[in-house]
């Protein structure tokens, strides 16, 4: 009799646990479709915080919600905080980076929309256009491997150099320059130093975030990177919230008011636009 009572008790406990678990799963599914009044978006220092505050938040407010921006100082916490549910979305990384994080760390995150993105720009205090660049000019490029390769690809696309065909252009180095008709002298340096070096070198390929921080005039750039879709920034959310807050943010970014505001801004209109972005009239 005692054994029977114990078995009944265990059965009730197990049923209760399963019921609670089922409720938890049901609540999670229900909450997935909800859009909080205050949407917390993780960002890092730079221009994208300003775009969100200045142009996207008014669209979000128009739609009955509000953005609260949570700033992080590294590129690790925005994804771990999003995965933990401490924030509702983030905007700081491109698709290729997010894919790597998801694959390597098993985070359940997904992008919902590509966003206007700064590429690499060619600046000069000495030259006003590409045609006037003199032979033997000194050209500054970023010394980190990723941006160095990107800068060389921009130089190639602008017709200043060619790169060896048998090399992976994603990993191009100065030694991979095949032809250099102007005999340009490429000097690798810290990316943050490039804007401050324009008075001592002839040209510089400056990553957009550093150009933005230095208040360089994008309108006066001699050339700009054709930013590929995989390295355009994305808004990311938790996988189970794609159809909730993810859908809401996607629709806000695609709102004509946001698009018009970005295209009208003297700085942000120079950002590389996603493929879905309407052509400016």
C-alpha cells in the first residue's frame, strides 16, 4: 500500500513538472510574437547609434513603440546578451560575422534585415580626383589583415592596381599586388591613425567608422568601397522572435520615412545601401 502511494505521488509530481514545462514552452511561443513597448537594441560606439536615434526611433515611435539603445564596448557582449534575452535586438555586425558566431558558439540568433553600412573610403588632402594622382605617391592602408585586404580590393576596383589572380582576394596582402602603374607606395598603419596622417601622406584608404569619428567629409572622398551584402550590417534577434520583434524592426527599417531620412542626410546618404533599398530619385 505504501509503495502504491509513493508511485502515485511520483506520478503526480512528474505530471506537474510536465505541465509546468508545457506552460513554459507555450508562454515562450506566445511571447515570441510580442513586441515590447520599449525595444532594447544593443549597439557599439559609432555612427549606427546615431542613425537609430535620429531616424529609426521616430518611425518606431510612430508605430507605437520606442527604442532604448544599450551600448557595449566590445564585439562579444552584444550577441551573448541578445542570446540571453537581456536585449531584444542588436545592430553592430555583418552577416558573415553573425554566421561565424552562430556556428562557433551555438547562439540561436538570426538576422532580419540588412542595414546601411559604411565601407572603406579613399581620402586625400592633396588630390581632388583619381586622374591627378601622381606617380610614387604614398598611400596609407589599414594594417589589420581584414581591412588591409578590403583596402587593396578597393584600390583594384578604382583601377589603381591589379591583384594576383591566383590569390584569395579576401586575404590579399601588399605582396599580392600584381601591377602598380603609378608605383604607389603602400604603407600599412593603424586604422585610427589614417585620418590624422592625411597631412603627411598623399592618400589613405580609411575604414568608414574611423572616417566618421574623424569627421572626414564623405562627399569629398575620391572613391568608396562597393560593400558586398555579406559584410553589410544586419539587425539580429533571437531565432524564436523573428516573427515578433524581428518582423517589427524589419518593417520599421523598410518604412519610407526612414529611407527618405537616410537618403537626405549629408553623411548617412553616403553609406552603402542594402540590395533591397530603393534607388534614390
